[in-house]
């Protein structure tokens, strides 16, 4: 790992047993140490930064740059040098010299790889390191330049030294600028080993997980999968490892299922060996895409239509309405014994043709059946005429059912017209196609309930729960799991 180390320098960062600070100001003390460096260097210690350097050395982390953040205020005009005398500019110079000469737990670094920053305002004047606003703005400016210089490096932030404003500023600006590459080293005087906190991952994990939730709530599973692929390390930070391993296949499954690609949906979950406490939910989702019957597929279309309507994909919604209507008619015809064939001439309930032999056995002739030598292409208008003949004369219930199906007719026409022009689909257009030219846009909200009513009337069972709600609920549980 290649890295940079950014350290705050405070009054506790360099000390000497042979030359205690007592009541000497930090500036004067450090100037004296520099003047007597050869005499005192063997007694100098780095109680905070030294632990950070040892932590990095033990992990064989290659440091390409060390930044020492110090203070250097202008001399006070009134002679009150209390704050000026506490500046750490010369303390940072001592630390740089110790680093370059190898008198630290880390191997010697070239002097040009050790830079001292002094906290300055926009006019390049030294300023008060206890001023939160000035310090934060200074660090934002400097760290932004630094991250362009090291776009791939991990940035270790040693925030313990310096003033509270310096600690806060480096923590906020460093995490903001370096994002997931920011590693905070928290060093307590009583602890030998620093505590490493990846604040970048932790702070970014929340909005990225929120993005996944938002994508899933709007059924944008492909976008969620891409986000997860690009930001997996951040999103899964501190999640249960098993839960983290399930998010990618679950999002793939959701994407394929939303597009009615059951084969690839099965493959997505087949990659999972064992799902731990989530095994039952995943097994249920897997079973739903293994050999679903016709009623299950019709329910899938209703839920697909509802999802697309919910997020305003009205053109795609119309596709699902047409799909549902035609396949509902086919199902009714199958219940009445109709026989279909595929293009190879084999019997197939999903085939595009009505079998000629079966048609010849019926006591009626369909209006478009003009060639007695061939199977009859079975589009939705043929299916509608056929079920009308098969149910003739319809009883009151059957008549009401056919009339309810016919209410979708204008929506079907609207979908077919889309291929002939470049206009968009609006909610008001759906409403008027469904409920008449005087209807308001809210009438469109009754289309999905109407599809559900038709499903339940034909399939003789309640509409099953939406699979997408099951998927999103499971995703939420995975994102809330903890190590």
C-alpha cells in the first residue's frame, strides 16, 4: 500500500527528558532544541506521531509523503505573546529532521518528502490555529491540492496533536477530500497502538446505502448493481460478511426478474452456497422463478405493470397492460380447451397459432379464419373473438368478465399507436383511454386495481404479494446487518 501521512503538530508531539518544557513557550523551547540539536537529539521522543509511524512501519506501508501541520502566527503588536509563543513551526522542523535522519520508528525519509504546512488565511498570512473556520478552510484548500497530487494513495490522518480546531479541521476536511481513502489514526497517550478508523468509508457508507435503497424503491436494480460493484468496499463496511456477499446476487436477481428473465434470475441466486439466516427468504425467491405456472406469470405481469406505473414509466406500463390482456385471453381460451402450436408445428400452449385440427372441430368459424389449410395466427383480436365464441352464450358472470377485459381495449390501441408516432405517453392520456375523454388524470390510478380484479376473477385466487417488495425488504435487512 502506498500512502501519505498527514499529522497535526501540537505542544505534546516532541519532547525531551533532558530538556523539559516547564514554563518555556513551545516556540522558544523548539528554537532552543534546534540550536542544541546534536546535543539533544538522542533524548528527543515523538509520543504521538511516533506511534503512528510505528503502526505504519509494522504494516510495511510505504509512505511517499509526510505533511506536518503547524502554526506560525505573526508577532502580536501589543506584546502579548501568549498564543504566539505556543506556535509549533519549530517543533515541526524538529520532527522533519528526526524523520529525515531515521531517528523514528519509521525508516528515514528524504527531506523533500516531508513538508511543513503552517495554518494561513486566504491572503497567506499566518493565523490563529484555534479558529475553527480559518483552520478548516485552510485544510480544505491544501488537502484538495494534495489529493490531486496523490489520487490513488491512502491518506492516514493523525489528528490527535494540535488544537481542537486542528483536530476537527483535519478530520472533516481529510475525510471530505479523500473519501474512502481516508484512514484516521486516533492515538491515546496511554495506548501503544493507534486505533485506525476509516472515517471515509463510514461517512460515505450511509449515503451510498441510501442510494441502493432509493434505486431499489424505484426498481432501478441495474443502477443499484452498478453502484454496488463500484463502491462495494464502502457499502459493505462493517456489514455482516455473509450479508455483504448476498447483496450482489440479490440485485442481479432483481434486475433479471424485473425484466422477466427468469433463467438468469435463477442463475443469479444459484451462485450462493449458503445464505445463513437469510436462507429461507432467498429459497422462496428462487422457488418463484423455477417453473412458474401460468397464473404465477400473469401475476408477475400485473406486478410489473404496477411497478412501472408507480415510477411513471407510462410507455413501459402500456406494454405490460397489453401483455397482460393478451395472455389473460389466452389463459381463458386454454381453460376452454383451445389448442395452440408453435412455428415448428408442435403443440405448445404459448404457440402463436391456433391448431387447424382443433378449429375444424368447433361449431363456429372465426372471422379471420380464411385459409382452411393452415393454422390460424392467434393475435389478441383473434383470442378475444375466440373466447367470445367459446363462452357463447355467456352467463351474467362471464359477460361481466368479458366487458371488464374489453375496458383495456383503448389502452391496447394507445400502445399500438406508439409505434407510429414520436409522441410521449402522459398520465392524462392513460386516464382518458381507460375511463373516457372527460376523465381526469387520477382515473388512471384505477388501471392497476382493475388488472388485479381481472387476475383474481380469472385465476380464482388472490393476487400474490409483489416480489419486488420481498426483494427490497430483504435488501434492507442485509444493509442493516452488522458484523
